[in-house]
C-alpha cells in the first residue's frame, strides 16, 4: 500500500533522507521509529505530498506522490504532530469545515461529523468549543479530521505525544479499531512499548537511513539474534566478572559474552543447554546471584540500531 524506494532529501547542506527504502502492506500498522532528527517527519511529509523528494520515489496505493499529489491526497489522512485546530469552532463545526475542504457532499457533512465524533468518543462534546477540550480530546478530534473523506491510508505523526496514560490507551485502542475497519496505518512514536504492542510491522530510521524494516517479529528476532542469558554474580568485581567471562566464552554454542552492571549477558545459539552452563559455573566456584533468560523488546532493538557507535553501511 505504501512503497518507498531510494528516497533522498536535502535541506541546504543537511542530508535529511539518504536512500530510504521500506514497504507497508495493505491493512498493516507500521511503526516508524527513530531518534529526534532521524528523518521520520520528513518522510511522512513527503508521503503526505507536503514536501518533494530530491530523488527516489514514494507511492501510496500505486500512485506516485510527486507525479500525482492530488490522487494521493484522496487516499491518505494525515495527522501531523501539532494540533492545528480552530479554537472558536465547536467540535462539530470543525469537522464540517474539513469535510467541506475535502468536497464531501453538503448533505453528508453533518452526518459524517457526528459519525466521526462517535468513533473517537467525542459524541457528547459536539457542541463544545475546541478550546475547551483537553489535550487528549483535541488529539482524537485531529484524528477524526484526518478521517472525514474516508481515506484508506493514515499517516500519524506522534499521535500520542504529550498524552497522559489513559489518553494514550484510548488513542491506541482507536488506532486498532481503524485497522479493523480496513485502514493501512503508518504511525511514528517515541513510546516504544506501546508501539510494540500496537504495530504489526516496524521500521527503524537513523541519520536519514533505514537500518531495519519488516514484520515486527522478524525485525526484532534479526536484531536480537539468538537467545540471551543474564548471569549476575555475588559481590561482583572486575576480577570475578572477567574470570566468569573466561569460563563461558569458549563453550560451544556461546556467541558472545558482554559485561553488564554486576553480571554478564551471554548470547547463545538456539538449542543451547542453559542448565549445563549453570552447572559448570557452580562447579568452577563462581558465586551466582541469579541466572535467567533475557527477553528482548523494541526498546532494546532501538538502542542497538540507533545512536552513537552504531556501524552504518557506506553510501
């Protein structure tokens, strides 16, 4: 449904996007992840036809965003990372206004506004001025605005930004409902645990380059290759940690051993016999406080794929 190939964008001397590639299949929720300034908003603005790439291509529903922006706008609903609301309008008037902007037939506009207010759980606030709504309500109203023309694709830039925990849960459930309605959704966010729970696909961008993209489970398993064990020692010091590392490093099936806090993190192959390692360490006189398997998550994948010290492929 969304396909981006070799996308490049420069602002003066700053390269914002460099050879960005990713795919979002129809009906999926794609989590777009990266540090501030990595290129997320620039990419979303290009998909929303608000910016033009210097080279490469981006298509939505098979329509090129640069060659036919009007065709793309009929397919997408865009929710930017700022409100952009008219405070003196009521919630209903606000949606009726945007329905008119999208050429929704006049006789349908008020009905569409009421249907969307019910969808985003603002039906009882239809007559309230926008400036009286809470931040979470304004966010949901902005999402309703993106839906007035019934788009098949949604581009959501930080939709949960600044929301309290209850409002974030409400937004997450609303996005799930939109997927059940058949929408394809690209969503950027810094709230990684919620993205992990919500999204079916994920893409990581750093310094304007995609460093990983694909189905959530595939990307997570590829980045966090193998199983990992956490071994914490009693009264750990450098001598004890290095001695324990030497006991572990040369064992068959051990991929890597890293020193972390007061213990070791051991990457092992699938099928590795954890209990044999524990027995060997005890027999070698290593005083162990805890021995457990580490469960990888999206936050850990983010830390491994982005930031200082991460190797990036050459241009």
